[in-house]
C-alpha cells in the first residue's frame, strides 16, 4: 500500500533552465474587446516551477488480494479532507479510501434499481460530499449519501441517453455536456454542436455556458462477417472540448487547436480570454500514419454478432480516416483546490503533455512545469494529487501523492 518512491513531476529550477533561460516573469499583452479582457502570452519560456509529487500510497494492483482494492475503468474524486473516491466502472461501485490509502467503505452495485449502476461513466462531489455518478445505461444521475444513508436520482440531462460526459459541481449548480457516444449529424448532414449546460441541483437546465462545434465527421460503411457496419468517425487530431469549473461556478473552456482558454461566467458570458504561443503546428504524414497505426491496434468493439477478432473493423477505420489540419496545443485542463488553472501543453508529440502551465483566475501565468512525467488524474484535498496507472501486470492502480511546491 505504501511506497517510498518519489515521483518528480518537474526538474529542479537550475536544471530546467539550462538550455532555454526563462524570464523572471512572462508578461501578457492585455487588450479589452467589448468588455472582455484578452491576455496574450508569447511562446517564450516562463518561470520554471520546481514542484514535486511525493508518493503517499499506492492503491490496488495485482499483488493486492482484496476485492476492496480491485477496480477497472476507474474515475476519481476527492474531498477537502483528503479522502479519495474511486469509481469502479467495471464493478459498478464506488470505493472510498482515507488519506493514507486505507479502505473506508463502498457504495452501489450493479442493476437498475435505487442505488444501483449499469454503466457509470464519471464521478464528482456535490454538496456535503454527496457522490454524483452519471449512469449512461440507466439514463440518470445517481447521488449517493457520503455516509451510506441511501441515494436518490435526477434526470434532466441524463435523459438524453447516449450522453457520456463528465459532471462537475460548483456554486450551487452542476455542469455537463450533451456529447453523444458517437458523432451526430443533423438532417442536412451538418455536425451538431455540443452544448455545455449549467443545471440546478434538481436537474433543471439553467444556462448554456458554451457551444462546441466539432469538425465534420466521416461516415464509413462496410460489411463484417455478413453484418452491415456504419461508423461515424471524427477527424484524427480534431480539437476536443475541455472544461473545468472554478469554485465560484465560473468555467474554464478550451476547444480550439491553438492555445486559447476562455474563463466564462456561469450564465455564459466570456469574462476573460487567455492565449499563448506558438500556434498549433501542421499535421505531417508521419502524424497521419501514427494515427492509422493506433486505430489498427485498438481492440474491436464487442457488437452483437461481430466476431471478437474482427480486426477488419479497425482496418477499415484506419483506411478511411480523415485528419484535422493542425495538432492541438492543449492536451489537458484542470482546476486545483486553490483555484489555479493547470493546462497540459503539447509541443511536438501529438496528444502528449510535454509541459504544464499554471495560471491564477485573473489569467496571470504563475509558471510552467517542464518535462512532466504525467498530468494528474485528480487534484484534491489541501495539497494532494492522484494518478491512475497500471502495474507490471497491466492491472489498474491509483498513486496518491502530496504536491510539494
């Protein structure tokens, strides 16, 4: 359960600045357009942050012969006291651990009744540390009492059925998108926008905070074992909708290929826009072939009547892939308990976090973590982080760490 391993997320300041000296502070060019503050930072290196992550506990793994430490398809949430909640997607349950990684209790079981889950997709903490779990197959959000005193459900956004988005809570509201499991097009073939919506705690829709317009998808038709297959595939390297909620209910959004962040008020008004260079780089033929190879190597889905070894499903996908023109700069986005904004940045490797930028809510760039080993799966508690990883036997674990600044 415990380990003395020291995971370093960033190198020391002196070493980080050896080949590319940073300014003491990177100052933004500030402009105001229609009441919206625009902060533009150059691509120059910012002050390096010599932060490290000290390992406190390792939860789970093949060597642990206890069902309370076994999970698969995990998602995480954590409270201010340092308790970690692991959504076990495969086991249809939630496992709670204290700040030392010791098991406390579990919630939920498989099924369609009260307090039961069929396809839980994410987890978030609500008022009083209530546990909010969107359940795609049950088409609802199940809310568990933190001390195990029961559960309740709400509909609203969950009634959309194929909604696979996360849920976040802040400022007396919850937020989620209406993103579909597969790309959706309107009657005239145009890609439907993905709205990010704010809801009251009873499930009543309040405001559309943001609308993300995906790039047009590609429809692929073929037969597999005599079964007609239709796939709608989004272009490889298309910008994703990334968002995180600040404690006062404002939302940080990124959905473009270039490095652009918007800080949005709960009713949907843009308060501040942050940009940083360099612009997104063009997609190369090597990038395209790497994306095709990844598609070929993914396991095929277990559709009814489809052979389990249906490699042709992936091969057809690879043959018919379309591509965005440029590689998105932003790979990850998170808000920590101090309301600092963490931005994962790709420099050369598509989709790989090669730098982490840290901002305050006023848009001031506090510094950057260079050559990070990972982007944290969760930032929680007074100074904690957690990372979902796998052991040498490919079994999921959660590493709990203290952030030392």
